[in-house]
C-alpha cells in the first residue's frame, strides 16, 4: 500500500504530462482491442460460413436492374403475377435447391409483453421488432432447434388458418408463453409454437459481414402470397448448386417475364471480398495503432527516466538508510500498473468480460513490462555512489 501511495503521488506531481501519456496508452489499447475484435469476428464468421456451405456452393442474388427499369416493373399492374411466377420457378426448379431468409421487414406491435430493449424500431405507440421470414430449407441449412415447443413443420408453410405460426428468439422466454396469440398493427394474428435455442443465428453475406443472433427475433414462415412481398422474397432467396450454369435459368426466366437483371455471387466469393475489406481496415488501424503505441511508449519511458533524474537525491537517501533498489523499481512499476488498470477499465466498459478484454489486458502487461525495462536496468546499474554523485 505504501508503494501505491507513493506512485499515486508521483503521478499527481505531473498531472498534465501523465494525463497525456494515459490518453496515448489508452488509445493504443483501444485500437489493439478493436483489431483483435475484428480478427475474432472474421474468424467466427468464416467458421460459421464454412459450416453452412459444407462442400456445396451457395449463391446470393443481387439486383442489377437500372432504376428506371425497376420503377417500370414495380408500377406494372401485372408485376405481382409475374413476380409470383418467378419466385415459384426458383423454389421448385429441380436443377438446384434454395432457401429463403427474408429479413427486410419488421414486426410492428401496438401492445406487447416484452422488454423495450428488445425492440429495434419505435413509432409511438407502436414498437418494431426484428422479423425473419424463412422457408423449410432454411431450418435444415441453419439447423434450427427449439428449447421449448417445436420448429415449423412442412404444413406451416402452406397453412391457411386464422393464425400464423411463430417462433420467438430465446430472449423472449420471460415475456411470452407457448400458444400465446400476438397481433401486429396490420391485423395478422400469430400463435407462438416455440422458442429458439440460445445463440441460434443466420447470415446474409450479400448485405454485411454480420452474424445475426436470433435471440431477439420473430421468425415466421415466408408467405409472400399473404402480403405480396414477392420481390423481397426473390432477393433474399439463396441458390444451392455446384453448377453455376444453372443460375442462368433464373436470369432467362426473369428476362422472359420482363423482370429484373440479376447478378449471382457465391458465398465463397463474397467471403473473399469481405476478407479484402477487413484486411484493408486492419492495415489502416494497425498503422494507427503502431504510431500511437510507439509515441506512448517513448513518452512513458522518457517520463520515467526524467522521474529518476528528478528524484535522484531522494533515492540516494533511501539507499543510505538501508533501502533496496528493488523497492524503487516497484514504485516505478506501480505507476505504470495504475495507468494500465485505468486504461483496461475503459476496455472492459467497451468489450465487457470477454476474450478480447483478456487479450488486451495481457498485451497491456507485456507493453508495461517493456516500458519499465529500461528504467529498471538504469536503476539496477547505479550504485549508491552514483546516486550520491548525481544528486550533488
């Protein structure tokens, strides 16, 4: 505790200089934690993506139709019938398999039992929640399982009953029960048939490099015939095939119907593009990190050397009274440790108790050791006579 008190007093003696150095070392650790976070995220994304592909290639659909042509399509009174035909062609073609994951909508509720933190949109008095529309194949690809109730069965995707079957994410368990009826602002009624296992997820490589946990999502069977959202369902349908030539059948059908111009991109190709973007981000952040780290380390080492020179007389008296050099070194180490503790508290606030925080703390300890190395060697090499001579 005595060393801690001395170290804190030493820091306060040069408040402004130490504050600037603290900001620098904190910035370096924050940048390091962000780089680690990006690397961990990409690694997890790649692992999950590879788990989905499993030897088969999945292609996403990108709409390349120019805006004027797109406006003509959506304003054409026959477009709904044509879009339905194209969607059915994609879903039932024997040349390839598909799954649909339409996350372009929200579940708007006027009254609900859930916590406000689970809502992602607000338009008082209504609240909007993440909504995912899926088909039967999606459940196979992502291996959806329920912790309560049962997943969708085949009949749920063609049911014409008064209510629509609904799966809720794990985080909704405290607020809803099986067989609860939920009504949205449009008037559709949903009945809860199950709660998904914790950390269930899906991915949309064409839109982002995010892994979407389904813990806070509403999941329903995709039924574009109910709401006329065939265009949305088409753009969120993924094609599974190992023969890219089959994709042209979709384009030919779309052209025949006077609809969209598509581009098809494989998940593997998209992962490569994502990796290129991430690599560029890491290079930029890495350069910033190295510059900040070098400046902060040089600044801290210089500050500690100046501290030794300023307190030479005090250290000489300490040695004459029987003190050890090791206690002076511990006093210097304590200054560094105090700064690192405060900096790591900020990292903890950003990333929480995670592997990223632990990696950053470990890195901070290594940096702290390197910073203390030169002052420690300098002090160890000084005898009491050197201290007395320098203090005169």
